[in-house]
């Protein structure tokens, strides 16, 4: 592959003792969009291509959605805003009916909207309660008006069941293990093993492949720590899978609230990096969950407390 900044060619085979020619790169400056560029390219290479059989349909001017985009009940309740928008000046009246799966309820099942136009959208607060088991569900928003009838899927998430979370500390030889137990699952955080999560167990079955406590190889990956392995690379260097095997992580128990008011609990690992190119940078790895939940949330955070801009490759 040959690239100039963010412009990249297709992949080329370049056998030993040979050359690969990528051809000319044409840059168009003018009016239009990608369709204009496509038509000019077809003329340039004298190629007739059959038009798409199903062109993209324009969006309807009347729409309904919820904000945020998911109904997430961390325990048994959730609250969202139902938003009806119309992109034209003409005023529209109608109603939205909420259809919910078994185990989900709302404070209102049908909402009327009046005189909605591009200047006056309609906002309504909807409160949900649920007795369903933690998992993903789908409801429906049925929009009915003189201008448009539409049925829109309503994603529903029962994130947890509000049970307590415990963290216990054990060890395998000299390797410490912090196990987060939220009821259905156990999560093993191993700070001395490159900051990995080495196990996510459900009914005694580990869903992760990990060689813990022994570092091994996997194919071309060496060293390989397995599990959920944080990766940090430097630009213009080949140090994948990571340079974190040399880092020393400390750990602490945390709880933190996200933008939707959901409180997550778990373990934070922290390491001050010692590699010359990363000196004085701090890496934080949060492994979090909610009581009774099948969900594990991972947060990788790189902190630069210096006054100098630092340049990195990829993290993940």
C-alpha cells in the first residue's frame, strides 16, 4: 500500500527484485459530491458502470426518536426524552404509541403532538420501569400522522439488577489477582501480567483465552499475554503487541458515574510509563461492571501531566 497522509492506494503485490507502479492519483476540486467524482472517473477511464439498482432513499421530513438513543435501565428504572421533529414549515399533528415487550412498563403508552414544524419540535419525558432479566430487548415506536405512518424499533437494555458487587484479592504464585464478582460473572484483573483481564467467567466457564500466569507466544505474537490485553505502540516503530509488559501497575477499587448517571464499579490499574519515548506519561485501565450485569466496561486513559505535546501510535 502506498499512501500520502490520509490518501492511500489499494494493496499491491511486489515480488522480490521487482517494482510496483500504482498509477496516477487524480484530485478533483469543484462543486458536487461523491457522485460527481464517480461520474468524472468513469469518463476518465472510459468505463460505463451500471447505476445502482436501489439508490438511497431521502429521509422523511417527519421523524421520531429518543434521547439518548438507548433506553438503559441500570437497575429497574430509566428516563428518556421522546423527540418528534419536522423539517418543514408546515405544522403537523399526530401521536406516538409505545409498544413494549413483556416485563417493561412506562408512565404513558401514547403521546400526542401538535403543531410540530422545523421551529417547534415536540419533547416529552418518558419514564420506564422493568422487571425483565438483564439483557437486550426491543420495543416499538408507532408514529401516526396525516403526513407519515412509521414504526421504529425502540432498543431497551436492562443493564443490571442492582445487586451488590464484591472484589476479592488472591494470588497465583507471585501474581496478584483482583476478582470482580457482580453475581452472574467474575472478572479477573491481573495487574502484574501487563495489566490484562485474564478471565471473564460465567458458570465457571472462562470466555477469554489466556496463558496466565505464564507469558507465551501465539502465532507471530510474542510476547502474548492473552485475555483482554491493553496495547500501546509508538509511531514509526514495531513494538506490537505492546510495551506494557515492562510496566508496573498498581490498583485500586473505584466507582464512577457516567453521563447517564449509571454508577459503574470495579478496579482501576495505573502505571507511570518508563520507556524513554513515554516517560512521565501515566496509563490508567478501568475494568468496570454493574451488579447483576453481563456487561464489562473497559476504559483506557493516557494522562499527560507535562507541558509538552506527546505523539503516540495506536492504543487499544
